[in-house]
């Protein structure tokens, strides 16, 4: 079944932010993007029908859904639910055309791992941003497992041409903490003969491990090493998967409600996986008022409601140990740091230079234009907070802020604009559709619907 709506043409659009209003009310955010990718893939490999409710309808996840449809999996779509007719672990079929992953680094890297062990040929491609992002980090270990993958610059860049091969398990130590590398190798390991062992320098987000456990896939941990037995003799049954709200989407409102005086909001049904919630830890150290209540579990993931009230912030040091748990929230954390009192020092974040944009460079440039004092470093930055005399600082509006085609930069600048001295425009915000299609409406609801 084809999607309810065609793929977005992420054309040049803009977002106008008017400061001077508080954020109040109760909202939900889109389903978690990272978990949605994994749920679609694993329900497609399941035996029988699965229901995925509350999924993220951003373009990134819809492209992963279309990819599995192209691989022969029937997926019926409604606005709040996917019905996935799983074909079993060996049920995928060769696509008729190249698979377009759009803007999704997660989608293309996970699919590379999934397809490396199939018995057919696939070409994976994506948009201009994806064609610039490094793929060697997954291609290299997959080749060690026996995969045949060709691509630009020897497989470093997309498009990738994957000729399915019989894989064998390997023992691999990643030099970076990356859930995408880990997940690509674990998905490939399902189709590999023998045992796959994986370790990383620090624990990256563990959604894949939790989803494997939820479906009963044989994955264990020995100390700091994940151990997967390949080629299971028995598959896993379809199931009902409830996707929690995306913490990375909630992060914009967490920061917004903290830095705009008089704000008080509740965000319901948010995933609070501890490998993702570094922003809460950092913001609380800075002085934020964030309450977590009604904690529960859905599909192996911890979920809760959050209440956030405005609070005065102080600068903080964010080092390498915290970076994997704050990696997607970095742009909006920079906004919080820019209006805080004192300096915020961010280090060990070189991974941010290979996201949808070079997020160290783009956030430094845009916040400097808005009056922040920032010293850029190879692996991070020093942000001198604008706060004076007991209250958070305010950024200056610019005639036109630039998203650089990066959805998280665009939304972060929108939050920063709430503190500005006058109305401002953020250009090229069509990219927001990749992860948070109704961001503008959700923000408007909090700015106008006061409880």
C-alpha cells in the first residue's frame, strides 16, 4: 500500500518567530524517530502481522517504510498506525529500483547492515546531504563480515551498491560511540554465520538492543561487549509496538519553556531512555526546573510525562562522556547556553561535524549573528552566556537566520528567537519535515493556548 501522502518536496520555506509570549499548556510530540526506524525493520522481519502505533511521520521514517515496501513487505498506513505484514527473517526480495533514503543517516546506515547479508542486489541513495555524509564507518566493518559494497570514494560516500553475500560474525571494536554503527552490525549479524561481538568506547543509544530483546532475539551483553548469535533457527512473532514520544523533539520545548520567563508546560508520553536524556541532566545542572512523573514502559522503552517551568540558567561543562547522550540535542543546548549566566564549555563533540550540517560551525555562526560570543574548537565550542543581573539573557533578532538545511538547527533557532528583541525569520525550514512535521503548530499551541 502506498503512503497516504507523497514524499515531501523539501522546498525553501520559512518560519517567522514572534517573541514576547510565554509557553504554557500540554502537548505531545511525534513518535520517536530512532525507535520508529527500528520498529519498521524488525516488524518487517517478523513472522506475521505487527501493529506499530504512535510512529513518527517525519520524512526520514516514511522513507524507511517505503524502503521496506520496495523490499516486498506490505505495510498499511494510517495517520497513527502502521500495519506491517512481516515476511520472516529471510523473506525480503530484490527491489525493482534504487532505494531513496532521503535525508536519513539512520535509515541508510541501518539498511546497509540489513541488506549486506541478503541474497540479492540493492542500491541505496539519498539527498544531497546524505551524499556528503561518511559511510565508511559502517561499510568497513561490514566488509570485514564478508559484505560486497561498492560506492563513491571506495564506499565512503553514497550511493552504495550492495551485492548480498554470506556473512560471518566478527569481533569489532568501534572507535566512536555510534548507535548507527552498532545497529548496522547487529542487523547484519542476524544474517551472519557464527557470533558477532561489538563494543564501543561509551554506551550509545540502546534502542536496537531493547527492540531485539522485545522481540526475543538472542542478544546478550558480556561486560562492555554485545554478543549476537547469527542465523536464528526460529524467527520472532509479530507484535504490537507502541512508539513513545521523541525526546529529541521534546528537547526544543524543554529549552524553550526554561529560557522564556513565566513558562510552564507539560509534555506527555515522552521516551526517557537514559541513553538519550543527557539534556535533562545537563539542563538540571544548569538550573532548569524539569519534573518527571508517571513513569512507565512501552515496548521495552521507559516513558514518562515531563513538566518544565522557566528557570535561570548557569553555564556548564559538557565533556565526552555526556556527548553520546546529548548528540541530537546539541543545537538547542547551544541556545540554552547562549542565554545562560557564565561560560558553557563543550568538548569531545567532533561527531557533530558530520551530521546534516556541521553543527558546531552552523550553530556558532548563527548564534554569533544573534549576539552570542562563541569560540569554536575542533571538537566543540566555548559559549559565553548573555545573562546579566539574575535573569536569562536575550538573543538579538537577525533579518534572516539560516537553517543550513538542518532540521535541528532550524528548530533550535526558532527557540532562540523566542528570547529575541523583535520578530525574526528563519529561512529554508522545509527540512523540519524530516523529523517534526507539525513543529510550528505545536509551538504555536504552547504560545497561544494558556491553561
